[in-house]
């Protein structure tokens, strides 16, 4: 189900059109980074946008190439192209301070985007952030399949369609790894993580918090929370954390 009016578009240098929706407001713009095989119609993005409208904050949601309403084929894209997509949209439609909010894979890309944006990035919120998932999220057998066949299909908990990963996407993760060394990011960071998450081990949030150079990092563990963190109480927690972060700026 498509929420809101038709999207606006930004074109990449190769002509690929990237879909986005920007609602106006005052203060730092909130930017939502979707997760893997997700798009800007996800429940957390829609709920956050509704909250931003009620409270008068600008909000940007978008689709990576090959996802949602953007041009392209999913299996042709990589993590690096999706990071470039996000930065392309941000640089074309926003100016001034921003707060980046990333879900799962989007949390990983948001870390890189925040570093690229420098002082304009005033805060980062990770929701079950999955940094380096191409490293720890696959078994040795699955990595062999990716190398030998060029693609891997796995059952999905969120769709009847299998979860497809290409070798190009998996390989692209190697150049974007962040865990295990200092992450040069100085803005406040909030990491929300469910301890019943079957996709991202909850201790990943602790590792990310340890590696971040920012002195203002908080990890919020939800003991009965799953990977999606999209229940009413999860959304209420998320909006409260975003609100508190805005008040601190």
C-alpha cells in the first residue's frame, strides 16, 4: 500500500530515478534509511513521518534504487550504490542539520552517511542496526554458494518470496565494514535493539556502541523486542527517543 502523494524524484548521474517524499517543517530534518529489501512504505517510516508532521519537524523518506518506487532492478544494486543513492537524495533536497534514522541495514548505511555529512549530522538513531551483516550474517556454506553461483536464496520471515542476496552485494560489504575499529563519528547516537531479534544478535549493538568515537552513545535494549521493532510500544519508544534527541540539540 502506497502512503501519501506520488513521490518526487532525483536522478543519479546514470539517469536512474530515485524516489523520495519530503514533508516540510522546522529544525533538523529527520531522514529514514530503510532496511534490506524494504522501502519507504514501512510501518516505522510511516509512523515517524506522521509524528514529524504533528510536531512540525521536516521528514525525508526514500527508496534505494531497485526498491519501492525508485528505478532499477534490485539484483543489480549493491550496498555501495545504495549509500550513494541516499547521499545523492540528501544533497539534492536538504540543506542544514539532519538526524539520520536507520533500520537494520539502513543503520549500517546511516553510519557511513553520517560520517560523509560531517557536521551536518546532528544525531543518529539505529533500529536493530546491522553493521557488517555481510560478514557475520552468513554461514561459510552460504558464502561458498554466493561465490560459486553468484546469488543466494534464503527463506524470508517477512515475505512469501525468498530473500535474495547477490555476490556483488555481498562483496560490496567488505569495503564498508565498520566494526572492530574506531568509528569517527562525534554526534549523539541512540541504538534500539530487541533481545529476541533473530536476525541481528543484540550484542552487535554493544559492539557498535563501543566502536563509536562519540561520547554520547546510548544502547536501549528491548527484552521482548524482535527484529522489526514495529509494535505500538516499539514505535512509542522510537518517537520518544527521537524527541529526546531533538530536545538535546
